[in-house]
C-alpha cells in the first residue's frame, strides 16, 4: 500500500521523511482504478498536458510580447518573424487553446453521459466547472492580446455587457477598461490577468485531482466499487499506458493543425491591426465560446441575455441536484440517452448560429436552442429521473464479463442509487 511505502536508498528515506513526495508518487502509481475505463477517460490526462503546454508556451511568449496598444500587434509580428521558433511557439499556444477547449468539452460530455457528477463526486464536478469558467475568462483575455480588429471589437462588445448590471454595471466597465473606452490600460490589465489565471487554474486542477482520489474514478457502468478489488487495476502501468497512447493520437491531430492549418481556427479580421474607427462587419468570439454567444444574442433584452448566458454555465453546477435518477450511467437509461444526444445536437447548433448574423432563421434557431438547453436541465432531467424505467445494472464490473450474458441474479435493482 502507498502509505506503507519506504524508499530503499538512504537519501530517499532522508528526503521522504522531510517532504513525502516519494510516497505521493507511489500513491499515484498504486492508485486503484476501475478496470473497465474506456478511452473517454483519457481526456483528463490530455487536459493536464494541454494546461502545462499553455503555461510553458505562454511564459516564453510573455518574454517577447509588448502589452501596449501601439506596439502589441507589431510585437506579435516580431515573435512570428524574428524570434527563433517564435512562429512555432505562438502556433502551439494559439491552437493549444482550441485543443484545450475541444478536450474539455469531450471531458464534460463524457461526465454528463456516465453520470460522473453524481454523488459522491459533486465537489469534483463543481471544481471542474470553476476550472471551465477560469478557462473561458483566460481565453477571452488572451484573444484580446494580439490587438487585431476582432481582438479590439470583441473586447469592446463583451466588456460592454457588464453595463447591463443595475447600479454597478457602468463602474465595472470603467474599471475593466481602465478609462472610458477600450485602450492601452485595458490591454495591460488583460495581459496581467491572462498571465495570472493559468496558475489559478493549475491550483484548481490539483484540488480537482485531490478530490477525485477521495471517492475514486467513476466507470462506464456507473456502479460503486471497493478499492482495491477484482474490479480495479493499479493506475500504473495499465492506465498510464492507455493515457499515453491516447495522448499520442491527440498530439498527432494537434500537430496537424500547427503545421498544416495553423490559422484555420482564427478569424481573418484579427490579422488586421486594431482600428477604433472601423467596425468589422460581423463580430464573433472564438469557436469555443460561440454557443454562449448565441444564447446571449437570442434574448432581445441586454440584461436578460447576460443573465441567460451566465445562467447557462452556472446551471451546470446545480446538475448533481437536478438529476435524481437512481441509476448513474446513461448506458442503462434508454429514454434519457435520446435526450442526451439531443442536447449534444442542440449545443452544436447553438455554436453554428453563434457564428452567423443574429437575424432571420439563425435567430429563430438560437432562441429554440436556448429554450431547449434550459428545458433539458430544468424540466427533462428532473422529470425523467422520476418516471424513467431503467435497465438492470450489474453488481460488479467483472461478473458480466466473465459470465457472458447478464443474468437476473447479477443485476442490481434500480431502487438504489448506483
């Protein structure tokens, strides 16, 4: 067991008595993990890689970037043209943000499908949502730093949303701007916060992993298991090899964007230096924020749009209490499975219309999509939790595999939360 681990060397014993990092590493390698975890569970390790990659490349870019409205755009050009491998570092960082969000969305929807937000993992889920919020704020402020047309006008539109808050809204906008318009003080503030937030995210990730190691991993079947048991395997080498293989595939896809299509996920207007006198024809955020942008524009009232946009994120934090089904995994919930995929389609549709003009059919789809998004969590999920007839759940991970077809005596009644 990890708590009984004793280093073999004298130096190891001396060091571990004063700072037990060696014991911690042994705990990580021996950590009992459900043996039926599929590749959807590898995105936790991929996200860790993305965060470390963003921090390292961000620190290097910060050494050459000039946070001044008159020089920011040219400093980006300097990084791309004059700094040794500056183009590579910048493309890793800019495309890394998109890969980070792609991985986190897969990670979130995997949790939604397999019920990883359910008891006793509520704190893990809430910490994950806080990480997601910080990621969104960090990405938005990072998008402003190149000081292109979309950077400038995106900052203008998004920061102006705070003016809808009664009483204090105008003061918040003035503080964010550092004046009475988006200008040099805005850029320096955003650069400072963009540099700071990844380290806050790293701290929350440590708490997220720490909280995960208390109840242990969920699994595709969604049943609670005893640790260690015949249903678990040591984290190393079984899970680490699986994670490394998935990370290798992910890095191949990531490299494809970096070397063959580095600008495909960006907006062409952001390669034009910011001009306060020329407004882009269509102002849009990065692709990973488009669903929330669609929700914002779906409401004709400015304050109402802000409330719904923020509510679309915070409602996820209440998910463990909105879902009261006695079965954790969607695998055994045939009716809810259909609604889950409808939610996926709804979010993709919101992302699409978020990139389109807020008019005509696009606006109608955005409003219908917004209504369903909130109805899914506030109506569909609670109602199905009470009326849905679920399928039998296995008693363990191992027995159905060894026994072939699931037998009635090997199934758990849906009268107990699993």
